[in-house]
């Protein structure tokens, strides 16, 4: 991965952070969900191909294990906060949906695990901001969503599975080009629709789309 590609990767991650921070605002335009998932999958593939390029053929397996652990931890923490809320508010149906633990999640298949974590995330989103009183922030909710998308990409037979080390350099460039095209031709256009109704989201996204030269530190290159 060359310097230009590293700078672009930093921009992609900044954009992912925006997506994770403002899920409710972005959900006002349903098409965003598809594009957010596409970027997450591309990022999984980019990281996997980079591992192959570096000669680390076990990179995908290690990423999957770490992704699974992070997703389970985020799910259990949010479920615990939601459980306390449901107890106090007298919501027995919600209490049942919060009964998850690391040991119970560890026993599930990959697809079932993803489904359970997704259900917990959906319940948290439906509650709005109430879990703030129980120690859970929007960033915690965003972290779970990012974890679910990352894990889903890793169990979905990423393209990197068929890439050899000799092919990795070209494939890495192709994937980064795909991510740039996705943002430039789809996400950038939809974001314009939020410029008036959700100006904070729009401005934060525009700031994330600025590519900073990590070597120079101060030099900034704006994405065309």
C-alpha cells in the first residue's frame, strides 16, 4: 500500500465514522443503508488483500476472530444497559430480547450471531437516546453497527479469498478505486440532499471527505 492509498484509506475510515455517528439522520434516505454496507464490505476486502500483499495469509482469519470478539462485546454492553432500562420501565418483552451473554453468543453460528447482534442494535436504535442515562452513547451504538458490518463482510466470502500475493497489488488498487467511485458518484450526491435538512451531518461528511497527506501532516488535498 503506497502513501496515496494510505491517505485514501484514512479518508474512508473517517467517512465510516460519520456513517456510524449519524444512523438516524442517514436513515431518512433509505438508499444510504445499501451504500454504507457496500463501503464496509470494500474496506474488509481492502484490508484482507493488504494482508495478502504483506504475506500474511492468515490475515482474514485473524480479522474475523477480532471482529467477532469486538461485536460480541459491544452487543453485550448495549444489551445490559437496555436490560436495566427495560426493568425500570416495566417492559417484559424488551427484557427477553436483552438476554444475551458472551457464552451464549459464542455458541451461535456466524449467521445466527450476526442476526442476534443486529436485532439488539435495532432495538437500541428504536429506543432513541434513552440509553444515555445508562452509560451508553451514540458512539457505542455506532461501534456495534460498524462491528456488525465488518463481521458480515468477513463471513460473506470476500473477494480476497481468490487473490494470490502476486495479484494483490492490482486488486488493492481496484478495490480502492471502487470505494472512491462509490463515494464520488453515489454517496456524495445523496449527501447533497441533507445539506439543508441535516446541515451538521452534511458538513461533518464534507470534512471527512478531505484527504490529508499523512506524511506532511498539514498538507490537505480535497477530493475532486
